């Protein structure tokens, strides 16, 4: 479908993107979109590599989204404890990041921690 085509295009573009450094810009957005598309299609190892690269960016929102992505990978793999740590990192950088808040609540439900 269109997600698979988007993943293919983004993967082809990766070698042509500027180095993973600096702030929030179009290469960061490309990494983010690719990472989430890989999570959505169950390609967790590839997504982990993308979010790990994204975490090296200097912009706090990029780091926060990368941590949230890693957290969701852990949740999909049935590992709520490491997910909680990643969501905490994300929320430290971006306290209102909805995807991290939702992830933390989900991890807490999985572990039986009160909200």
C-alpha cells in the first residue's frame, strides 16, 4: 500500500540526507516519518535503528520523538519497563508530547501501575 511505498522512498532518500546533526528540519522529519512507518508495519529493528540515529540530533523535539519511538517499539515487543524509561526521557524533553504521554499510560496499564 501507500505506507510501503512511502517507506521505500524514504529509505532510498536516507543516503542523500544531510548528516544527522543539528536542529529540527526536513531531514529530521524524514527520519521521524520513516521510523513511525516502520513501527506501524512491525519492522521494529529497522525502526530502532532510525530512532537511535534520530536521538543524536540536537533539537529537543527530535530527541523526544526518538525516545517516544523507542518506547513504542518496546511496548509492541511486550516490554513495558524499558518503554517507561524511554517515555520518561521523551517527556523530560517535551512534557506535552502526546505520543509519549499515551505511551506512558499504556505502559503503566501493562505493568499495573496506577495512573
